[in-house]
C-alpha cells in the first residue's frame, strides 16, 4: 500500500493507495482523509478526521506520447469515520498524477497532488475481466461506484454528441456500447441500503439493458429521432426511477416518479 501525507497548514491530507503500484487493467483503490497534523509533523491524527463536504479529484496519465487526458472523480464516504474513497481502472503503464481539491467541514478548502507509478498488465490478468467480485459474486463497493461513475461519463458524452447538428455516429456508438457493457455489472451489485428490494433493482437493470439494445440499434441506423426517443425512454424509465428509489430514497413507489420534460433540451 502507498501511504502519503501532505501538510497544508495545521491539517494533513492523507492518501492510501492499494495496490501500491497497480498494473494495467487492475482496479486502483484510493482512500483519503483530512485530519490535524500530529505534534511531530510526521503523521495525522486519524481519530480526528474531518468530514469532507465537497470534492473533485482529477487524474492525469503522464503519457509523453500524447496530451494528458484528465479523468474526474468525486469521493464517496466509507463506513469508517472521516474516510472517503474512489476507484479507477488503470489504462496505461505510465506515471499518474492525482490532483485533490476538497472542502472540509467548516469551510476549509484544501488542494494538493500526488504522483504514483503503474506497471504492465499481469500475465494472469485480463483487462475485460469483471473487477472485484467477492465470494458471493458481488462487486466490491468501490467497483460499484466506479461502474456508475464511468456509466455517467459515457452517458453524458453520448447525450452531448446526439445534441450536435451533425453527430459523430461512431463516437456516439462507442459511448452507448460502453454504457451497455457497464450495465452488465449491475446484476452483481450488492445493495447496502435497500437489500430487501434487490429483486426490483434487478428488474430495472434488465429493462435498462433491453432499452440500451434498442438505443444501440437506432444509433447504428443513424436514426436521430429514434435515438432521441431511446434516450428519453431510458432517462425516464430506468435512470430516474433507479436514482430516486435506490440512490436517494426520495420515493418509495415507482408510480411517484415524475415525468421528465426533454423538449427544452432539444
């Protein structure tokens, strides 16, 4: 495990990375804490870790062959008090830089950066293998968060592409296919807050997969209106329902989910 502490005034930002030098195709797991620096200035008092109320993580792969492309993340709270995490899959065997910008409770804005190294893919590893399955066949929580973050990024890029006067259909297809591939992870999700409603979640996930197939067909035909209808259908019948019930717990009954108005975005 890589463990580094960067002091900013009387506070320290602690980074723990597992594994210490992740391989290409491997899931790198980051844990952050913001806590007071100890009297010796060498460590932080983790028992006094502060609540992080806002975060923005930017990661650059320092590839000399091409312009670094940033990847963005936000931190998710862990059961341990004051601990926050995110996970990312390593794509390239190059040095990486992590830029951390957080706001701790009380309005303390902190920013720092860390560098870490990677290594080539391990012989037994496969980049397309399903990450982080436990003995019960569930995805680790960090991998669940990574799935949803990646799905959101591809969905947003696909939406932006479709809104263009002349969409790049190949790029649009790639984003839709990426979302569909990530959708297959949903059956392995373990619901910590709504475990008793897993059967309902699975039904939504399967419907989502079927709708993605229909959307993909429309994109392949370069049917812009059909693709637009597919986006609206998924937003309303899958994304909004799932988030309101299983992410935010805002409604209990799917019938309470409001209708979305997409026309103003067209």
